[in-house]
């Protein structure tokens, strides 16, 4: 895909992978319609883009905000070629301890946000034979201990997008599911704890993680090549293989890996 003069809608575009995606697509000549809750941060991002774009305040957990985001993109540019469902929140708590409201917040943002944006953007994507992207996680391929709500929301996202892909085979709609792995981005700092408060400082070492810009570069390439799935690190690729051949072993590996985190919720 040549992105020159294409219209790309990116949710969660005020920081992290979303901001990096906005910059990458814009550098290739696309008009980026950036959505996020913080309008001031969005306007700063859009003001620095090399190609003219649009900032639209949007809380993806609210259906009307998602409708307005898509409507504004169509109103200003008359088309939508790529939708990137990137906005998301995480969590870190055992299911024994977590408030159910935390799980609802995860589903409202990660799953329903994807539902709303995809629903309203789909007619435009069908006309342009464009792309729908879901920025997911290895947690959407295998249950991640300490992240029940996160895994559930990503599994739900996968089911939605895979079905949309099948339903639109003859309409030439491209659907890409992305699993970036652990990435140096703000989603981890905003992860919710058992009572719904934000965890703050990440327990993981930033220096060993992929940067948001590198993740964005790989996603843009995968969209251009119209790939189905993008697993960015060894953990993601190994998860897919072990899930099929040795799911019990994968359970143990995941448990041991997450239990070694600093301040792990595992007792």
C-alpha cells in the first residue's frame, strides 16, 4: 500500500505506540486522524506531523466519541483507508483479588472501543479496500496470569476482528492483528491494580524492551504488506507454537515468568 494522501485513523494516539504510528504514517504522506482522551496532548502530536492531520478528542469506551471520531475523519477527508485500534489499558492483579469494575473498564476500552470504531469505520474501509488493525498482545493468544481482564479483552478483540475478516473476504478488507510484546510505552504505567488505581512505575526494565517507534515501524510495514498477524518478539512466536504443541508446558512457563516480576502479585 502507498500511504500518500491516504487517511489513517489511530486511537490512543497521544503517546506510546499510537503517537509513533501517527508520526510514521504521516511521514509516508498519510493524513492522520488522531484520537485520544487528552485533546491538548493530541494537538501537540498533530502539530508536529509532517503531513496535515486532525486531532479529535475521543474516549473509546464511549460509543458516541468513537462515532464522532470516524464522522470527523470522513467529513474532513471524505474517506478512511486505515483504522488502527490502538487505545488500550492493562491491569496487574490476581483474579482472586481484583474488583470486577476493573475488568469492566478493561473490556469497555480494549474490546468495546474496538467494536465501536470498527463498526462506524467499516463502510469507509470497505469502499477503499482498506485495513483494520487491532493492536493486541500475546495475552490474546494465551491467558496471561495476573492479567485476567487484559487477556479476556484481547481474546474478545481477536474473535471480533477475525470474524470481520472472514465476513469481508469478498469485499477486500484487510485485517491485521498485532502482538507487540512488552514495549516501552505508557500503557504499562497506567495499568490498573486490584482496586482500580494506577500502578504507576512499571515493574519491568525499560532498557530491554522494544521502543514504541520500532513497534510502530513494524506495524506500518505489516499494513503495507497486508499481513494477517504480526508477532514481534520471541515470546509471541513461541507462544503460538507451544499453544498448539504443548499447552501445559506453556501454562508453567507463563506462570514462572510472571511470578519473577518485581512485586509480583503471586504469593
